[in-house]
C-alpha cells in the first residue's frame, strides 16, 4: 500500500515538473482542450441556429410561392364566381356565351381556356349538350368551339359533377383534356343558378399545370430542395415524382394530422426535412418542400472535422469562426434595427389609417351606429364610413384584395373617393360608378375592391343601396334575421365600364342592418371549416332575442368568433358595422295644410297661410320672417322648375309643430329635382361675379336646421325642419 501511494506521488510530481518546464506547450494543450469544449458548445449552438434559420428561410420561401399561387387562384376564383353571376343574368342569349368566354381568356393571361357547360337539354335547339368554350391556340390566337360537338360528355367530368352535387365552386383534380384545352390542366368551376334557384350549368376556366411548374421552379435557397404541389387526394399538380416524394406522400396519407414540419430517414438512408403548407382558399392543395439534411448541416459537420486538426490549425479556425460570427451578429443587429424601424413606421401608418375612419359609434335621434375593425396585420385593406347629410345617412363598407401596405393605400384612396363623390350625390349606384372609374384608372397592380354603399332616408326609412361584389348585409327585423338580397355586380377596379344598379328597401322602425367583410365568415380554426354565414345568423338571432344595442351585437359576434377559432392566427381583416334605425316619432300639436297651383300668383296665399300659422305658434317676428322667406324660396323653386312650361300642377304645403320643432313638408308631382344637390352660392363674390341661381337654396340652408329630399311614388318630397329650442 505504501508503495502504491509513493508511485502515485512520484507520477504527479513528474507531471507538475514537466508542465513547469514546458509552459508554452501546457498553454497550447490547455487551449486545445478549451477549444474542443468550445467547439462542442458552438457546434450545438450553431446546429440550433441553423435549424431555426432553415425553418425561417423555408417558411419565407414557401410563403412567397404560396402568395404567388394564392393570388393567382384568388383572382381566378373571383372572376369565375362573378362570371357565373353574369351568365345567370343572360341565360336568354346562348350565342353570347362565346363572346363572354373569349373575353375572359383574352383579358386574363392565367386562363388557358374558359367555358360554360349547360345542363342537358337546357337549350333544346342547341342539342342535348351545349358547352361554349374558348381556348388559347398559339401566342395570340383564341378560338371558340362547341366542345359537346366533339363528342365529349362533360356531364361526367369532375368539374361539372361536383358543383352539381355540392352546389358550390370546386377545383378539379389534374387531368388531360384532349378535346378542348389539349393539355394537362386543372379546372375551377362555379355553379350557375337561375332566378328560381334552378341549377342550369357551370362556368369554368382551365389552368395549365405549366403555370404551376413555373412557380414551383422559382429560385431555391437550398440546392437540394424538392418541391411538389399536390391536391387533397395527393395527386401531383406540379413537380416531378420520384421515390423520395412518393415516400413522403405515403406518410402524409397515413397521418393527415402530422405537424407542418417533420423529419424522416428515407430508404436510401438519407435524412430529409419535410415542410408542407395548405394553399387554402377554395382548394385543398398542399405545397411540400423536401430538403436533404446534408445540404443544411453538411457544412457545419465539415467545419467540425477541420477543427479536429492539430491545435494551431484548430485555433486558427476558431479565430475565423469567432470573426465570422461577430460579423454575422453585427448584420443580425442591423437587420433587427431595420425591423424595429419598419415596425415603428407601420405602427404610425396604422394610427393614421384608424384616424381616417369615422368614430366607432354614432348616435342621433333616428339612428344608432356602431362599428369595429380588426386588421390581420398592422395595417389592413378593410374600410367603412358613415355620416349624416340633409336628413340622410350615407354609409359604406369595403374590402380591398390582398393585405398589408398596398391594400392600406388603396383603402385610403377608396375612402377619400367615397367622401368626395357622396358629398354632392344621393344615388348610391352613381357613387359606385364614379368610384369604379377612378379605381380602374392606372390600376396596373390589378387590385380590386368589394364594396357596399347605402343611403338611408332617416324620416321615411327608405334605404337605397348598391353592391359591388361584397357580402350582402343581414337585416334584423320583426324577430327574424334575413339576408338582404343584392343584385350581383363586379367588384370595383375590374372593368371601368361596369354598370351598377340601385336597389331599394324600406327599413321598419327598431330594425338593425348588419354589414361585414369576409374576415367574419371565413374566420376558422387551424385546418377546420369556416365560421360561416350560418353561425353568423345564429349569433345575430340570439342578439335579436336579447334586444342588444349595436355595440353589444358587435361585441357578442367578436367574442363568438374568438371562441370558435380558439386562438388561431387571424388570416384576414375583420370589419363589422351595425346600424339600428330608431326614427323619433313626430307628435304634432298643430297641423295645417295648403294646396296651391304652380303659379307665381299663388305666393300671396302662401304667405298669408304662413303668417296665420306662425301667429298661432306665437313666434317672434324676426324668426317668423326668416321662416316665411325660406318656405317662399323653396315653393317658388318648385313653381319655376318642377313642371314643364304650360303644364298645370299641384303643390301641397303641410306645416306641423310639436312645440319643440317646426316641420314643413312640400310635395309636388313634377319632374325629379333634388334641391339639396344644388351647388351652394358663393356669397363672397359680388353680384356681377356670382352665377345665377342657388341663392334661394342658400337661404333655405342658412335658416333651416335640416333639409331633406326624397322621391317617393312619383312625388318630390322636400322636408324642412327648424328646432325652436335653439332659436
């Protein structure tokens, strides 16, 4: 035992003596050990960093491809859905369908072919099958054919059968069309229904897989990247099939709930990184990226091997790594600083955008309005606006295609155009046409806007509206929730010659109009179905039964959406608008009516009628004189302009008061003339410089608190109100 202890002490003593004698070597050996420890730590850290970087870079790469495909598909879907509306409105013109399909192909470079497949025997004189179809032939050649005459039975095709069975739009599996398109294509089709809701066929377009191949072959971050785009049935739309891709598809088929990123070792012994992402929209397509592990981490492993060379070389490489790491960290700091700067600018842009919108709540004697807007990003493309002018509520809601800064810019422009065009116009269809013409001008980015514009006459409840491709509003009235019918029109920014029609309905007192963007109905959980219109109606039905205010309705709907999506990331802007119509009843304590002819000699009778009425009200002389002058100007305006020269007509003047306000209603059956749209006279100019006309309307506006015009049942109705408490 003593001998062993002596030997141990002797060995330790010799080692200490050797290290003292070779200090430099000892330092190098120690440095090598420290270096190896550092290399191990750095290898682990670098591996983690590269893993995260790879995931972020692939995510950016896939998002770029996803956005390219999604934008193209969304454009196709909107155009074909709108095409189905156009066809349903022109079913009496079967030959015109060739012009429509040819125009669709001519104006949309992504369309290979477009057609309309009608139900068998829908046009008996065209034979049992009628399918007008236009297709590209060569670079600038577009031909139109009747595909059914080629012997093709389209009623057995997927693009026809699925919309017929499901009653909704559908993207087909890829197939070879040897008759019409003469290429490998996938088809998007939308069902067509007649006014009686009868299925009459499908409108469709063919997209070649060549377009998808071009997108899939975009520049790759990693050279080994294999990309493939597949349908929900895992049929390949774009990309080349090989054993690796087949093995990945087999795994996805067996486990559809697998995470969007996983690793696997294929049969050839190579480790692979697999990323996949749903294209979404109305497709069930999936985008898949496959990377070789060696392409991602091979460089790191080779560096590690080199670092195992003798100490000096190892130290040298360690210095190189430290130097490169410091440089990369500096770049990372610069990138983060740039991201913070951009984030700050986006925050300011968001505040500016919010400031352009009206107050979230507006309350008056006749209407109670609440609104909400939740952008999916810092700035969004949804818009809404409302204000009261001349006894009318002007309001709109819209959704700009796309997201982010471009949509926000277009949103600001559209909002400004609405304010500008509605300032001197009461017809929502004309307002829509004016905004569309401006939106189409230099619209090189092909950004379109869905929009709903309404004008509510507050005294009568008459609602005039026009819909430009937007979701139809819901009306909460008389204990039920129903979808207000809207004639289909194209969105703004598509064609500058689009015709927009006006529609009318009468809102009952205590009814609520609910408007929204598709961010509500298309809110969804991860990989689950949309919130949908049925759930929306069910929530509003509960709100109606509980007699909620507009603000409470919006809060309830928002809470139900959040509960449904369960924390899933918001994919689209969500905007809602609730308008509760609550007209204040006018309980007259004194009412008198005068009927006169459209003759200037009737003015003395009018003045005598007014003096008598104002005397009964015991109005002070100056106020009575102002009112008399205002009513006289309004009636003389009707005498001068309502009826053609030489035509006799009646004018009825009804005066009412409830003790707090004076209400004067002037009714005639002459030509349509809205005095509220007459440009105000510029009283700052001299009499010689000022244009003739407009001064009478100026006086009416100056003396009266409210002036409102409506055309009802062929009559012009001008309502003037003066609040006596403020006089």
